[in-house]
C-alpha cells in the first residue's frame, strides 16, 4: 500500500489531496499508467508528464525510479523560484 499525494492543479483535476493505493507497479511510470487507466480524471491529470514532478518519500525523483520500499509518492507541478 502506497500513500499518493497530489498538489496544485493535479489535486484539482483528480479531486483528491491524497489516497492510499494498492499497486503492483514496479516504477513510478507504471503507477502513473495504473492510475491513468482508472478514470478520465487521472488520465487528464497525467496527460503531460513533462509538466509533472514526482517525489518518493519526500525526495525528488524520476518516473523510471523503482517503487520497492517506497511509502509515499507525491505528484506536483514544477516549482518556480522568485
């Protein structure tokens, strides 16, 4: 079971700030594919992965990163400095 967090416009499109997901996904990309196949709202949120960042257990990561041992996956838009 993995805790999945959604921030900013991802949260708005999916309609949830977080959820617990039972998954057999090996990588972040596999998890995104599973979520996108669930419902249109997930597919819409993950339609452009170039505009999505991911953190595994609060460490910035990549979509090809393995999920083995991960407790939390967070999806959010790129941050801009100011």
